[in-house]
């Protein structure tokens, strides 16, 4: 097979040396643009990374037997961008953003999933060769990127893991891998494909589930927690729903906010923290948590007032929803029969040092809410 002559190779390499810095800048701009576009219109992805092909890698590519490159610009993957999604179904969502925001070379779209043997799962990725849209190239900060293209690869996290393992173990070519090990690899690949599908199904269920919780919360109705979750273990999702829907929690949160005349706001990180602390209280279920709140409600309000009073002139802009459950930890630390057990579990957490002292002591270092 004919290949590129030496003179052409050297011309390509000289061109590469001249434009390497430009391609570094182009890679950085592409990563920034994709990050912004996906933040506005796409799914939350695991990672977006970019690279410029190294000099020796380019030389190997253009001198490969059968190579017919005559210009450096004909090399489609000089700049490579990889987007790894959490779920396989999000690959298409990312692809829609790419099709909308970039000029795509339709002759260089590749879906390796479609090209695979239907009995084999493995290196599945989508590839798009893209340039900037004409209206963006008219902007002064993008004019210098006229003619620059990048290859964007999109795949799920499990597909990415499998591709990396295949490469690491030398399984990039089925025919060169020991025959007795091919079946073993096929079984592993099948399990990964099944896992990808199961994650998709779980993700599809959780999205509308969380949306329903948010909509019900925004209606402002004091809905009791449905009976189907009364025995649910305390976790982030069940706790979020409990905080948003339970009449007792909503009432107590509102009364705590009224003590210092502030509003209530949602904060997912705060709920994560509360869920972590609750794991040390040995309450077990949402029902047990609700019962403890009902028993301790007056004490919680009294302790909260004492704590807020000790803050003196300190101003709070807002309290986070679920503050009443957080205050339950302070309350239980002041109840003799609970204190020893609670402090033993919390001594390794941020709240532990606070609960190690009586909530009624003078303490200027209390964590903010």
C-alpha cells in the first residue's frame, strides 16, 4: 500500500510545530464551551477532558501503511475532547447539545456501538468531528480558530471504564487475544452492559420521583408522609421527602425560622449532612424519626431559642429546611438517657464537639445553619 512520502510528512510536522500553541488554545476553548453548554442545556456529566495529539503520535498516524494525508488539517483528531456521562441514556442528550452548538462534519460521525457485533459489548462511543459555528467565528476572540476542528467522543462511565480496561489488558483486537479468554471477557462485558441498563432504569425512576416531591412541596400543602414510606429507612431521598411533605417538620421549621424572623430555604448539602448525623441516632425508620420529633418538639423549640439568643447580634439570612431535625441532635444530647449513646456516635463528626457540651452553655463557636 502506498503511504505518505517523506517530504509530505515533514511538511505536516512543520505545520504542526507552527500551530501547536493554537491547537492548545482551541482545546481549552472547546472544553470551556462544552462545559457551559452542558451546564445550561444538558445533563450533569462525569467529566469533560481534552488533549492535543502529541508530535510522535501524529507522525505515527501519518506514516501508517495506507495513510493518504497530504495536509495536517486533514487529521481529524489533532484536538480530542472526551465527555463521559454518568448514564448511557445521557449520551444522546449530550449529542443533541453538540449538534445544536457546533458545526458538524457529517462525513465523520461514528457510532461504535452500532458498528459492534450484536453479540459483543465493549468499546462503545460516539464520535463527532466539529468546528465552531460561523457566527461564533466572527467574534474577535474566535477568529483565529477558523479551520480548526476537534473530535468529540461521548460515552457513559461504564463504557469508559471498559474501554480503559480493554486497552490496559491489550484486548483492543479480538483476534490477537487468547481464544480461551475471549468468552471470559464476553461475560464481563455482558454484566457491564446489564449494569448500564439497570442504572438507566433506576435513573429514569428517580427523576420523576424527585420532581413529584418538589412539586408537592411547592404547593405548600401540609401533606403527611404517605403510608408507603412509613417504614422506609432514613436516607437522603426518604429524608428529603419527609422534610418537604411532613406537616410536623414543616410546622417546626417555620416556628424555628420565626424565632429569628428569617425565611426557610432548600439546601441539598444540608440534608446530606443531617442524614449522616441521623445514622448515629439509631432511629432506623422515618416513623421512628417522626415519633422522636413529636415527643421532643417542645424541648427542641426551647433549646433552639436558647441557642439563637446566645448568638447575640449575629444575623442569619435564612434557615435551611430540616433545621428542626438537625436541632433534634442538640435536644437528644441534653436528654440524659440518650446523651452517652449519641455522643459516642458523633465524636468523629463536625457536630460532635458541639454536642459534647450542654446546648445551654455559652458557646460562640456553634456551627452556622
